[in-house]
């Protein structure tokens, strides 16, 4: 504790969005506008903000292990998502997880929803399929598999940090449905403009 205070004095914690002094996200950087809704083929996805500026910087801080930033986002998400759904985080690849030692999206999910998290999705292949032959491409088509406890018709909300085309969320939704989860909704921290 004394060491923590000393470190905070010498290296004061900074906002994960703009680097002003203060932990988590400062009032300017916390996404606080209305949610942004997008329609994907089988999902409605809602975002706390646009992937730009301070929010983009904050997501990078989260990926680099800033737990205080994860807490700030978790608090925002908790206020928006109904408590009777199961939160399923979109996983990063195993390699990236090993390299970073943790998964930022799963951390946010656990801070926000505690025991209502089911981290049953596993990413079995990376996103890039460049340079593979046709046959290999067919095999890697299924990017996610379900390794969690059975969902037995439970209502699921998918969680991810950023949505771009939505292909990843749709792939996850298909896998969740294959595991008998009911999913029509996803939440992300930010969406591309
Ligand atoms: Zn800030």
C-alpha cells in the first residue's frame, strides 16, 4: 500500500483516453452520449461510442492491461444491459492472449457481469487467411467453437471491444446458436464511424 502510494506520487496514474492525471477514464473521455445502434444480418449491435480519438486510445490502453480502464467501461455497460441475460465475451486468439497474459474484453465482461459471464467461446483460428489454399480456407471457415457449459436456451448478449464489419459478431452468434443459446443482441465499447 505504501509502495503503491509512492508509485502513484512518482508516476501519477493517467486517464486511459487522454493521459491527463487521474485513473480510469476522465469525465471528458468516458463515452457518455446516447448509445449507437447498428443492424447486422441477425443481430442488433449497440456501442457506447465511436472508435475514434479518446475512446480509441482508451481501448488500446485496455488491450495493454489497464484494469482501471476496464472498470470504467464495465460500469458503463452494466448500466445498459439487462441483468437476466448471459454475457458472452468475444475471445481474442489464444496466441494473443498468451502474449498479453489476459483478454481485455473478457476482463470488462467479468467486471461488469460477474457470475453472469460465460466465456465459452474459443477462437480456433486467427482472422487472417491470406496465403492459404482453397482447401485450407474451407477448414478455417469456422473461427469459433463453443467449449463452455451448455446454454439450454438461455438468452445471450455478446460483448466485444470494437465492431467494424460485424462479421466476427455474426460468426460468434452462429456458434452460440449451435450451442443452443438464444442471441439477437450484442454490445461493444465502440463502433467504427
Ligand atoms: Zn481523459
